[in-house]
């Protein structure tokens, strides 16, 4: 015997369970799906919703715990309420059937559909639910704190970084395949990370190909070497290349020649800071920028000169080979430079 007066309350209770469970499941999925980087970008643009979402993402554990607690309240308490109303409306024998139907409806409308929708529209759903979630989190703080105390022994330790180089490389590749960024932009992203991997040894012009002038020689005595040099900056050494005292500008030396100066090459040498062969390219770039240098001798562990690295060498990590009108002879930068370029070609294929 069915009680017609209880059908309305039964349907209403089922709808409350489904709507509440669906909202909780969708909110949880959206908060976990929206990228933290995107949330920071939205927060920089202002707006209460985006700022609230950023606060949630920065401390995600408590809001997720609150929404999980609320979801279980809807599912458990709602199921009990539906069972009692169903027993009164249809009799105890039909409670199992109603429970089975309710379970199917909860799985479909309270889990699968809302989570799928929230995952596809994570940003929009997360922004819409950010402010209500902050209120819900504050309301359920005492309950959530109890669960935090119980789970603390299992959740100790620092969280790992939210992203890494490989993920950024992957995103660049996805952006290229989807047409969001150009091929050269993707290549530049990959090259930026090479700065941290390349050493001065990989970038330098080796000792055997370095042009240098003896400091004690009069400028007139090395006239031919100065004129034939293809470089605007020439190393100056005291006796041999292991005793670099500085660098001379070709412009200054040519000016001295025209003026008939009797000065030595060392009189025009400017101080230069040597770098160890293990110096990374990103550190070299900073040193060149802050020291206003364009060239540095590369020394080995014994203090001997291995070669010379320039600002152009470092920039080539980002841009690829740079050739100007003065580059008339083949590249003489050695096997180390060739290996470095080969690694670049490997990841740009």
C-alpha cells in the first residue's frame, strides 16, 4: 500500500541528496583541477572570487576536507532520510529497492556527471564556488580540525613544488600543437632551461683558437696581429696565455697606431675577471651583465687558461648560432662546443 502523501517528501529528499552531493563533488573536482599558475594569474587581475580562490589553492587541504565532510553528510544522512521516508511510503520491504535506485542516481548525478562537467569547466566552477567554499570552510573548521589531528601523523612533511622543468617543457609542446604558441617560441622555452645545464667549458673558444697579444710588446710591433684580428676585444697576457692580465679593445689599439703611440699593449689592457670552467651559463650571463663585460678567460682547476667565453657564446644558448659580417672562418671552438650544439639539436627535433 503506497502512501500518496509521502511521495512528494520522498522525491524532495532524493533531489536534495542528489543536488547536494553533485555540488560537493563538482566543487572538489574543480578546485583540484584548476592550475595554481592560472589561479595566480587571475588573482593578479583582481576580483573577490579570484582572490578567494587563490587563498583556497594556497591552503587546499582544509577546504577539500570541508567539502568532503559536507558531501558525506548529504550521502549518509540523506540516504538514511530517504530510507525512512521510503519505508513509510512503500513499506519496509521496498527499502532495499529504493536504496539501490538511490545509489545508482547518486553515482550518475551526484558523482560522474558533476565531476565531468567540473573538470571541463574547472576555472568557471572554481570561481563560482570560491566564496561559498570559504564560508563553508569557516563553518566546518571545528570538524575539519578534528580530522587534521587524526591524519597529521600520515600527512607530515613538506609539499613538493607545484611544477618543474619537464612540465613546463610539456606545456610548451602542447601549446605548440594546439597553435597557442609558435614553433620559435617553444624552442626558446626549451633553450632557456639549457642555461642551467651548460658550463663555460661547453661554450668557450678553446685555447688553441684564442687570439692574444703580449703585454710587454709595443703596439707598433704587433701591428699586423691587431689589424688581422677579427675580434673587437683581444686578450692581453704577460708572457703566455696562462697569465692573462686583461683585455684590449681593438678600437683603442688602432687609434694608438694612427696616433703613433709608443705605448705597449699592456698600457691599453682593461681588467677582466676569469671564470672557472664549471661556471654555468646562467651565472655567466649575470656576471657579464653586472660586471659590464663581454669576455672572460676560462680557467681550469689549476688556474691555467682553457679558453675564452663571451657574452655572444652565452646568448647563442638562447638564440642558436649568431653569425655576423666578421665571421669569415670556420668555427674553431672545439669538440666541447660541437657536443653542446648536438645536444641542442637533439631536443629541438
